[in-house]
C-alpha cells in the first residue's frame, strides 16, 4: 500500500516571549515527529529558543542553515540566486520526510506569512502536500505592545514598510501614511532616520529592538547607534491620537 504523505505545518511561535506561543501551535509542535527551523551558521536561532523547552527526545530536529545572511557576496554570486537555491534544497529536505509519511512542523519567529522564511517553503511544497499554517503574534504587534503605542485609531490606515525601500519611495509612502511600521532596518537605519527627520516624524517615531525578548531595547530614535541596529528591529509611527 502506498505511504500516505505527511503534513507540512507552518508554525508561528511569536516574537520572542515564550509565553506568546499559541495553544494550537504548542499542540502541533509537540505532535510533530519532525521539527524544522531556520538558523544562521553557528547560532541556535531565536525561533528555536522559543520552543526548545517543549521539544521531546523522540522528535527529529532539522536545522535549515542559511548559506548567507546579510553579508556581501563576491561576483558573480548573487544573494537572490544563492538564497533561492537554498530554499529549493530545504524544500527537498522536507519533502523527503513528508514522502516517508512524517509530519513536518516548520517553526517561524513571529507569523509564518508576515516576512517569515516559512512562506518560501510553502510556495514550493503546498501544492504537493497537505499544508496548514498556524498564525503567530508578529514582531510588529509585539513592538506596539511593549512600546505602549496604539497603532491606528478609528478610521486610520496602517502602512507596513520595508527599510530596504529607496529613500524617495520610502519618503513618499510615509508621507501618505496615517500610521506606519518600518521593518528590516539594519544597514538601512541611517536612511530611514533621515527620511523621518525630513518629514518631521522624528519625535513621533518609536524604536525597539528584540521586542518582547529578555534583552529587548527601547531607546529614543536619536540615540540609536546605526551600525548596531539588528535585523529584527522596527520603528513604529503611531496614528494621531483620537479621543473616543
């Protein structure tokens, strides 16, 4: 009899605080024979740290080690091609377990479909296997909670922007926004801060690193050291307050 394939499960495990994982995500994590997680070379990874205490000895751990992160690559290598090849290979690693009938839970810091690496595996595998995605508390909402900053009031709209955007495009979108969250800062931080200052939003903007984690850092925008700004930091520009 033909082996029934396993199920692909994308598990959002929250922004960092281990208590922010959902009951459903925790149940599926414990039930999954294979647990896969993305990680940089030589590191354990934030997502793995969130769920490590809940793992069982019988589970197979499958680290998916990024070949590159943010470093520049020598020509003719291209980051886009290297990372695409990596996701192809990772997808086939998961497929081997799924074909053998084993469910695979891919854990994702924050939410799997909100800047989550899991989505690239989902794109490659969801048409071939049963797939379930469990949403998680994303970093944007974790950041708002620790900053004590309501994001949008009444009829306002929220823009989620990438700090990678070119200066003029970022400025245009921010100028049109009622409220905004800017992610993917890192090396882009000086540009983002300049745009905020040009728009007169510097005093309204709120900055947080590692939101909800034990080592979270909240500092005024003008005190941030650009080169130390990590990848998982964000700036929140709340909507104008409305007295309801």
